[in-house]
C-alpha cells in the first residue's frame, strides 16, 4: 500500500513529527520556502497534504495550480490561506482551534502591565547603567488597577483576558462584534454577568484606558483601528493587540504615538510581519513582542499534535477533526 505524502514547510516540535512519520512519507523543509518554491511543490503532484505556517501565503493563484487534498495550518488563524479558493478547488483546510486561549490572554495582560508601567524602558535604564537610585518621579507610569479595560470582541481569549483584568481590579467593558453590534443577554455572559458591561464600539473607543483587540481578521475588521479611531481614544489610553496585525493601521498608529494622540501601545502582532511600520521600533512608549501569544511549550506541542492529526486525516481522505471548510469535499 502506497503511503501518503506530506510536506511540512517548517520543522515543528513533538509530538507532530513522530505522528507524521508513523503515518506517511514526510518531507520537512529546513528553511522557510519562498512563495515560488512552495507554489511549485504544491503543483508538483508529489504531496497529498501540506502542513503550513501563518507566514506561508496560500493564495488563489497558488491554489489554482495545487494538486493536494488538504492544507493543515499550524495556527488557529488562517488568514494566510484563501479559503474560498481552496474550497472551490476541493482542497480541505484544517487549523488548531481552542488551544491558546490562556496563553494569549496571559500575553494580553503582560502587555497591559508592561506598557502601562513602562517595563521595557525601565529595564533598559538599568541595563545601560542609567539607574542612580530611587527618585520620586522616576519612570512614572499608568495605573492598571482601577482603570478601564475595553475588549474589542468577546470570544474565548477576550473572556480569559477579562477574567485576569477583573482580578487586577479593572473595570471591564466589551463590544461583542466591532465595528458592528449585536445584543448580548445575561445568560450568554455566564460568569461575567454583572461583572462586565457591554457598550457600543464607539463607546468602547471613547471610554477605555486600555483598548485590547480580540477580533478575527476579516474585511470588516481590517484597519478596525485607524487614524479616526486613534483620534477618538483618550490621550492617556494604551492600545493592546494580540489578535491580527492588519486589524491596526500601523502607519497611523506610529503617527498617533509620536504626536501623543494616545499614550502607548503593546503589540504581539504586526500588519506586515515580520516587518514593522517605519518608526515603530524607535518609539519608547511601546512594548513589541515577536508574535509569542501561543509560545509556551505545552501550547505549541498541542498545536503540533492537532496539525499533524489534521494532515494525516486529510492525506488518508478523511475529514479532519478541525476543518475550516468541511464543504470542500462535498
């Protein structure tokens, strides 16, 4: 019996490699492929499934030539893949949902604390030998406890962030589906009933001391935070993004941070990763992390396991446990 053939675009941690090796002929690329290389490999007919990363661009032209059954994305998000084009070509896409909620909420809280209390600036001061002893006005930052956290979106990660913020004594507001709205009743809020307050997107922008983004990247949320939104935030407000980079107009954010339109920003994702908008890295009122929301040993291991199992299932002609577009094969 011929074994399935799986292409892995970047080495992944265990247990994924062991699962894949036990079920298929596996090719692992040691260096991230160029777009042209990946397109050629997908079109070659040599592979049944490709296990991809967020940085791998799987667009309509690539998919038009692809001769694969499925694409297993090593990520919860899949905005790197043209899902409509994949579905039209009968190519199943799998992802790794539900595994990074707490890890990403931890990073959101870290960015709130780190940006508000100027942790990066303070650390640099000590390392550079500029700390000469305690002073009454040394490195004054923004309070966290008692301040208002606004959550754009109220899914799993936003709720986990709310849980942490409430423990810090923050007032928590949320807009469930910005920039649009929808009703939310007490039964849907569950443990948060009476502890958080729903507001409109405009209200969230105006009232938040910390505005934290927890929305998927769609045409409706691309540049959700633009120059207009930044201009309507408090001058003392801090923007937090652990969602997707293009949700923020990064060039507009740089201008707002330079001019004092808002006080700071804590970012784990960027509009054109790994590149940053010109000037962003030079701003002292930022905390910039290299997309580490899911970067714990246990979370990455589970992502590896799920993406491997998705790939194996698709290679064998079975619908994976976590399909993005199950209709692709119907």
